[in-house]
C-alpha cells in the first residue's frame, strides 16, 4: 500500500511526523510532502521518499501575503497526487487540510487521517463547517488539545494525540540528576521565537533581577530581532539568545534549565493549544510557567507540573517563591503520573494508525 503524508513545514519543524512515519513505514511505501520555507538544510526521514515544495515564506508577515504561496502549495500537492497515486493520506495540520478539502473529501473519503493542530479561523462559520466536514469524512481525526473538542459538532472519530517525542523518554532524568537548588534560576524558552509583545513584557519584568537568567533557543525572525534590540538598548545582561538548534541539542540545554518558559499571548489560538514544551517539561521533570487562563496553564496546575502566571509586578517574586518552595519528590511523582497518562493516550492513537496503515 502507498501512503502519502502531507506536511505544511520543513520536516525539522514537524517533530510529530515521526509518530506517523515510524508506524506506516513498516509495511508500506511512504511518500512525504513538506514545505521548505527557507534555504537551511532539512532533516531526512528513514524509508520515506521526500518531496519538498520550495518557496521562501516568513512566518511573521501579514496573512494575506501568504496566499500566493498557499495556492502554489496546493497546485504542487495536486500534481504530486497524480504522480504518486497514494492509497491513503495523512494530512498534518488544519490549514493544508482545508486548502485540500475538495480533494480529500471527494476522492479520499475515509481514506485519510486529519491531524488537527491549529485553532485560527474557526470563528468564521464556513471555515468551521469545512473543518467539521473534513472530520466526518476522515478515517480518524486527531486533536492535539482537548480544548479543541468544542470546534466539532460531535465527538465521533475524534481522538486526542500528544506531541510527545518518544525518544525523549530516555532523557527523563537529564535535569533531576543534577542539584535543583540554585542561586540564579535559569528560565528557558525553545522553539520558534514569536509573540514579541508578551516576551518584551517578560524581559522587562526580569531585566536586572539577579535572581534570574532568561534564555531563548530557536528560530529568529522579526520578533526575536525586536527582543534583541530591546535588550541591547536597555543594556540587559541577564537575557541570552542562542539561535537555532538541532533537535538532539534540546536535551543538552534542558539539563541546565530550571523552569521552562511556556508563556504565550492569551489569544484565541494559544488559549486552547498544547505546546510541545508542555511535554518536554513533563517528560524531563522540568517545572513550567504558563499564562493564567490558558488551557495549558490550567492543565499544568491541575496535574501539578507547572504554574499559571500573570505578567504583573508580582511575577518575579511569584516565580521565585514557587521554585524555592517546590516539593521535588511530589513534583516528580506528578510528572511521572502525567507521563504515564500521556503515553497511554499516545499508544491508543498508535493502534488507530496501525489499523489505518494495515488495511
């Protein structure tokens, strides 16, 4: 059987693609379409034929400027579908699924998996209707956050998946084997650096506070440039930018991290989303701070693996006191219990993918 996985970014920026590629490659011919949006080298996938759509595209630009490239991507995929002639499709993320919805619904009814990860345009009735139609006609639809369930009219064919990297389980003690007590708490963010406004506020609250260091690892575009300029103009000495990193390097700087910065602007999308760093924190037994009122913050606090915060004048003292008074034995029991829950749901999804790829 021939299976096509369609992504909307570089493979390096889609770590969850490994969950699918590992499962479907066992007995099938697998093709992957991805979008290389820059000229940096991408990673490879074993036992997969990779098709790379090449078009330069910045993330932090007005949405209307992306329309031309989105349409070009659609044409590229349609052409590849004729060449590859897949039996089944896995479509990763919401927007490419909507763009390709006529093809998926008419030609691949119940022969595609819809991986729903973005909550952006669902306030538009037509967009929401298309998303529901995609789910109804799918073999299965996976959501990366239980908060996304409200988008769908019914819960049939709907399953929760998680952005956990199974390889990371071998690094569970990467931080806990080192002393937890610090004279300076090291807060770290990793991933694509965006949400400039909220990060400016965070930097301003921690700038010059000798109790903290703030570290940023990851891709840098407009937002990162603005944050670096802020630090330069204000002569901030306890905020550091390390640039892009290879996936395996995450475990190296996690070993020297005390708290994960998992704070995002409380817009409609981020209120409901689950970030990759939530799983990094749980697996590697790292406390995380999340924005108060977000689904991720509520879950982190409920499960005992993190703290909801507000970026106000009490922020620094709140985080300091939280870290200094943590019961580490209890905290690690909480992260272990949450890891067990996540892995159970991950295994359930693996079983569905296994059935999909073997029929």
